[in-house]
C-alpha cells in the first residue's frame, strides 16, 4: 500500500516527484524518499518523519541537482522493517548505480537474500524491497540491458509488486513492472510518467495507460514501450480520466474527512444518476451479466474487508429480503484460505473502494477459478478488480483521500441496494409497486442525509461531553448491527479509543460482563421491528451504570426517555436506514478525534489502500 511515482524527460523532475508524493500520502506516510540521476551518480534523499515525511523530504532536497530529468519517488507504509530512514525507499544496489522503488511484498525475499549474500552482496535494511535491488544488480552481470535484467530478476520473485528502477548506465530510462499491485503510466510532451495512483499524475496528464500483471515497461522521454515477461511487445489499455486534481482538494474544509462526510448527499445522487429510468426501470449497464445468468443464481457470496465488509452485511439483508437468495458475507482475507463452495450458479461480489485491496482481489480470483460469476463494487474506474471481474458496479463517490472511509461506504450501500432491487425484479420476487417504493426510498436518502449533516453541531456537543470516555460499545439489531460495527470501526480508526460493535442479542452472551459505570453505549434504535428489542438492551446496560448515546428517529419519545444523550435522524425505511444512520456516527468519531488533537485524515498505522497481505 505504498505510493510510487517516476518521471523521465522533465526539466522539473524533482518538483513532479514531490508534488506527486504529496497526493500519494494516503498510500502511506511512515517515510518518503526520492532518487534522481545526476550525471554519473544517483542523488538520493530519504526521511522518516511519520505523517510529515513528504513535507520534510521537500525541505531536505533544497540542494538537489537542478538539471536532473529522471527520478523516482516513494511514500511508505511499513511491512518489513521498522518505519525508519534505513528502511525507506528508494533502495540501492551495492555499487550505488541502481535505485528501486516498490509497492507490494516479496514473499520469498529471505531465501533470495540468503543466496545474494552468498554471492557477495551486502544487504543493509530490514526490508523485502532491498533484495530486489541486489537481485537486479546480480542479473545485470549477464544481461545486456536493464530491462533484460529486470525481466530475469522477476522470474525468481514470488509476491506482489509494482516497481520502478533507474540505473546510471542508461540515465534517461526507467524500467517498471507490475504483478498484482497497481501501476499506471502516461506521457505528456517529452515527459513520461509512472505512478501507483491516478491523482499523482493528474496535473501532468489525464491520458494514461494501465499496466497489467507480468508486464514490463520501458519509459524514456516521450516514449513508453510495454512488453510481457517473454519480451513480446503489447499494447496497454488506454485510460482517459475525466475528473481533475481539484476534485482531490479540500474545498475550504479543515480536512478531507469533513469534506468527504459532507459530500455524501451528492454521492448518493451521483451513484443513482442515470441508473433509474423515468419508468422506474433499473439500468446497471456495466454489470455485464445477462438476465438469464442472474436468474440462474442460487447463492451469493460477498467478500470484503474493513468498512466494505460492513457494506456487505447491509447488502446481505437487502438481497435476501428482496431477491430471496441466500447470501453469505465473508472477510476476504479468510475466504481465500478456506475451501469455499462455488459453482456456476454462484455470484461472488467483491467490495473495495480502491478496487486494489489485495485480499479481496485474490478472493475474487479464487472464486473465478472455481467457476463462479464475479462482480466488483469499486470507486475507481478500471481498477485491478474491475478489469478482472465479469461486471462492475461503480460507486461514483469521486476521489476519497481520508484514510477512514465515509462517502465511499455510503455509495457502496446505495449501489448494492439498487442491485438487490434489480436482482429481485429479474427473479420476480417483488411487485413493481414495491420496487418503485424502495427506489423512492433510495432517492429520498439524499435529502435525509443532508438533513442529518445539518445537525452536526448537536453531535459535536455530545462529543464534547464524552471527551474523557475510553470505552465505547455500539449496539444494533438487524440493519442496525452493520451500522454499529461501522460506527465502532470509525471511532477506533481515528480517535484510537477502545470501541466494539455488537449485535444487541449477543449482549447477554458475554459483553454485559464488562458494562460498568464509565462505559459509553451507543445504541442504534432507528425504527424497524427490532427497535423495541434494542430499547430493552438499553435498559439492561443502564441498569449496570452505562452512559447511553441513543441514535433514534425524529419524534421517538420512548428512545429519548432512555437516553443520556440523543442523536436524531430523519425517519426512513428500515432497510435503507444504515445509509443515513452511519452519518452521525462518522461525525461523533470525527469530533472526538479532533478534540483529542489527532490527525483525522491520516490515522496512525493505517493506509488508505491495502495492497499487501
């Protein structure tokens, strides 16, 4: 989940690298570094300054060579080795003639390192990446060119990688390669670029090319050649990006998280736009599964991680209720290591904001290999998962920069609710009138979320009262359970407070033992047939001395009478309630984190896109 960038043929190479790294900080910010080719040596600067690494790197490169036109840069999320300067990228070979950046994990790095040390190489860092630099150095002894050496080295490597390599003997060349980890390239005039993510390059070009697994790229000024591992030249897939870099800016908000929370009404509208005809028909034009295939589906499995997993739990309720098909929701990192039952009538849905989440990508590959139909829910057009799936449900949330996902989660829930209705229509399990009513409920969420957002001052006031609390328990039933899980995750992600989410019915099966005075219980009591049961749970925790924050719908006097603090939301259909209910829980987590003086956009130890196992 590191960020990489490279450029050749640009007079302002250093500025391009530094500007790109700033936009890649959400990829990781344990450390950062750049390497430039300066005449007959490699100029390299690396810093490890936590969330300030890129800013510190910028100030540390004041004496960088002004004429260098070829360079690579990296912002790191530590996997192997501590987040210190010695483990920061770029890494170099023994002679200091070659520099390399890497996103991913080399699984067999230890056995490679043992062999290389036996061949006389000195490995300094504790990373898996440095091994690659020495391996390519070794291959250069018998290879005529750097591309040949990289190609030879990668045949010995197991794992995931997107790499960029520069070497003194060919100072205008960058060699890049990809397996599993994302890689894009592009040209603007005489300059050629590579990066792990689109935002890093948007100021330079919107016309990009997507590099696929097991492809090697040779970048020279104004020229890009892509080939496979056998050396056969291939034509990369073009990608034109419609949005610009301004979409990734804060638009006057204090931080990206606030901006993205407040964008949620628009995101709901954008995700629905063009997918519902005037006659009420649902159009999912990139689903790419025929009506007959969808009618043949007998079971659905949803695989995801983190917040996307919680979206999957909401989707399970919607699909089972609407389409009457059994749905299993699995954590992607667990799914890929068990023996799932998949057949030609199984639909596997992978959910990932980035479309690059390594565990979800590998889970989908496994499902596809077993003969299942695969659909991806992704926020990034032409992501790795989107390219490999049978079909895609794009969420249209726009760039999400803050590590803690907000608008992307809401968009996932919306598009999956829409899919459930489409699925039900094909299967004939809902009447047209019922489908029309639920479409109306979805469309109405834009206003409901806007109303909820306007109540932010009330949430901030509750957060102020809870500033000294350290233990939070989120309780929900039915559709409120995924909401409770997501609310707890948001709180622990950005405030570093102990928070757990539970199904209310599980309270007496263990969790009640730790409820005592000082504990905060956040209860989701927003309508539906389970509301009375969650209110009974609230009575149980109040009897043990807990402080209760109640999330309830407008006009619910019973809930208000039980609450120490009340968070109110507009009434909606219970099945779509998580889409609006999560908003005040996002706000609560945000205000508690800010009150604790924390960086809400870049929580410690986390990165936006998890592209390593």
